[in-house]
């Protein structure tokens, strides 16, 4: 029974170590501007990893031993001395004044420390605090008629927790001290028991407590700073033993009778029993392995979104180099055969970037980081843009494209134009992809009254005469990574995420999407999205003059730590007559700006993730130069591989004037510079 309880505890506690591994992956290496952001992140981690389900909570420890929970800092943690040593993982029982309650601690040294604030306060450990009372599920036993009491004891003998139907028989805070003072039935002493415990890891003895004889068993829990003790009335041990002996004898008599009657079948029966036993053992091992893999998969899945967001910057940086140098090479009037190769590299790079964006988008949708942000737009311009993009898809294709675009009574509505275009482009792009030459694609846009006068239902219908889909696959068209035939990946490129992203976007907008399809006949997609009406005065007008402004002689200060990215940008900007001065990190861009007189530079292009000082900090330092007349007014544009909506917002909040995402599109860079310089 003790062995089974130990096994239950080991399995349960290993589950919590898997959870700690996921927390380590999710938080390591991050930087938080202040303690409020840090605590908000702790709260978010508890929600993502469902720590309430495990009766646990998350804590971060800085290098000075100060503990931070989701509620804030709670002071120097009294048990920080347990973390001293070479081990990166520590498990022990904690009961301190800082944190109410008694907890089993799972402490992991971070592979890459977390930092906070301008002083870069270092956080060295992530800690999972498990309420000791929630361990009950692992050591509760119904053996001996439910009369066995279970104790969890610290190494110094102090009781951490106990579970018993009849209350605490020992009634002492220090169990070791109580066991020294009781009377031993066989003349032994607790010192003898403790020696055996230290030597063999388990020790048993009979003692008298309140004139009643009890049997107790002490055992160490390997890898954990605690002990397990079972305390059972001796009468129940004797009764259970006699019952077991009677049952054994009765079973043996029946078994012998059966063996006598079935002697001729004994060998066959033996083989069958052996095989059955092996199958049961294999099944049990398989189930344990599947359960372990399930827990690891859950922890890995929770950390996936955090990992992909962090990888976005590292993925886009080399993509910027590939696309940028390809475009530069194409401008050098290469030989036809070289140009053909460069065109293929450019097409493949754009396709790879699309696949990367799909994977990152679906991850961010799953993590709830993408929000629906409607702004006033001319809804007809969205459809017109989609039509132009579709004609681009159909270049070198023999397809008929029919458009029926209704003119609404009110053209101005609140919509997320970027994601609405992506919805329609995804569907139309698939229509072009899956329709053979000679086929027809139809795009209809119409507008219908809603339940109230402030809203309108925007109705889109996209039909094609393409290859169509089987009825059983139509039900899974919006599943992630779904493709009707695996062999289709060779003919039709894609990740199988386009329709999944489309469905998520439609859901975010409160709309509906449905599909009708027949194999060999084609497919029809119908999208209905409710939109709030607005008026033309709220539409933000585009500065058309910026598109054609001459930038010759414009002086740019560019902060970029990556040599390849810097070379690409400088070549393309200098081709336009722009004078570029490069800084290799945030500190250098602040130094160069400070050392040159006002008016030296017209605009600053600022990378975000840089050594020494990041782009946000460098921008704050420049804006804070009160002695410079141009410090507050010089345009600062983020030019970074951080490409998500919250990155754009962070750039604006840091004091920048705009945000450009890598891989850079030089036309967009030029337009952004032209809009912001005072000429």
C-alpha cells in the first residue's frame, strides 16, 4: 500500500514538473517595464496553464529573493535559502509568513532570466506553489477499512498535512518528537527506527497511543524534501491479515480443484494466462505513456503561442534579407537566365512569407491576441481593392471573372478593412487556385437592412466552377491544416490554414460564413457581416501628395543592429538620393543624434529589438532631450520585424510617428518618410 501511494505521489508531482517546464518556456528572457506588467503576466500565465485546476499558483523570484505573485510583491521569501546549491530544480514544503497557507514548492531556475524596469531587475526562478491539501487525491487510501491515517512530514519532523477519518491521533506539531516519547511494544526506540529509515528508506514499528496499539510505517520520498507516514490501528492490521489469509486459502482450494479437473488443459491455460498478463501489462504501460504524453502536449500547446510570437522577429529578419537582396539584384539588369532565377526566388520568398504569416496568425487567434478593431471606411473601396488583387491572381490564367458590386445607400461603415480584405482575398485566391483554365469565378457584393437602422448586413457571395469538394470534406473545410487530399499539396500550395483564419476573422466580426460545394462542379462561399453605419466626415483621408514627393537630399538616421538588414535598407534608400547614417544599436543612435546639431537629420528609422538599448528606450531618450529643439518634433518611424497590432501600438505609445514591418516594402517606407518630413 505504501509503495502504491508513493507511486501515486511521484506520478502526480511529475505532472507538476511538466507544468513548471511550460512556465519556464513561456516566461524566460522576457522584459517587463514595471511590476504591474510583471504581475499581469503572472495572472495571464495562471489562466493559460489552468493552475487553479491543479490547486496551484505561480510566483517569480528576483535575484534578491523578493517574491512576486499576481497580487504584487510580498517581500523577501523566507524559504529562499532552499534554492542555494548547484541544482536547478528544488522541491520542498513551505509555510512562511509571506504567503498564507502551506505549499509544496516546485522551484525552477530560469534558463534565461526575466528582467524588469529601467534597472533591469533580474528574476532568476519561476516557482509553482501547490496547496499541500490538494495532495490528498494522491495519498488517500481505503485500505484497512478506511482507518489508515496518512501524514506528510517535513525532513525536520514537522507535520505539513495529515488525512484521517478519526482525527489526528498523535496531536503533535513535530511527529518525530512525538514518536520519541511514545511506548514501543517490542522494546524498540525511535532512534532505531530512524537509523533503519536512513539506511533502507523505509521503517516500521508498533507503538501504544492512548492505550491503543498502532502500527506505523515511515518512508522517504525520493527527490522531495518530505516524508510519508501511515498510522494504522494494530487490530485492523490483524483483521486485514486474517481476511487476506482466509481469502488466499479459499482461492487456493478452488484453484487446486479446478486444476485437478482440467489437468489436460493446464498447459494451454497457462499460455493463455501468460499472454493475457502480458497484454494487460502492455496496455497499462501504454495508457501511462499516453497520459504522460497528453500532459506534456497540453503544456507544450499552452507555450506554443508565446514561442511563435517570440519567433516572429527571428523569422522575419532573414526573410527581409532574402527579399531585399533579391529586389536589389533585379534592379541591376541581370541576364535573362539570371533574372528568371531571381524572379523564382522572389515568388518563392513571397509565398514563404505568406505561409509564415498564416502560421503566426492562427497562433495569435488561438491565444486571443487578435482583436476586432473597426474604423470608419468606404466599404465599396474594400470590394474594389479585392477585385484588383484578384485580377493580379489571374495573370497568365484563362479565367472569366464576373463582378456584381451593388452600390449601397450609405457607403461609410465601421469595419476592420484589413481583415475584411483578407477574408475575401483568401476565398477568391482559393477560387483562382482551384479553378481550371476556361472556368468562371463570380464575386457579388450586396447590402441588406439589419434589425435596427444603425446597422447594415454586408453580403458577399463568391462562386466558382472549379474542382469542388466532397460532401464529407465540406464539414471540415474550416479546420486547421485541412486539405482534401494530401497529394494536392504538390499541385496546390498552402498550409491548410487559410480557411481556418478566414472563419476566425468572420467570427470576430460577429458574422457568418457558409459553403456549398459539389465535387467536379465548383464551390460557393457566402459571407454575411453586420456593420455599423457612419458618415464620410469620419473617414481618414490619404495624403496622395506623399506618393510622388521627391526625397533627394533627405537625411536619415537609421538604427539597425543586423548588418544584412542595414545594407539592404541603405542601398535602396540611397538609390532614391536619400543620405543615410547608420547606428548599430539604441545607444549609438542616441549618441549620434545628440552629437550632431539640430536639423542634421530629417527622420529617424528605428529598429526595436537591439542590444544595449532597444528602440522604445532609444526613442524615449531622444524625446527626453529637453536641450534640443528638434528632439520632440523629429519623425521617428519604427522599422522592425515585430509585425503585430500590439507592436504597432507599442511603437506609437513610445513616442514614434509610425510603424513599418519587415520584410520592408520600399514603396511603403518612402511613403511613410514623405508623409512625416516637413518639406
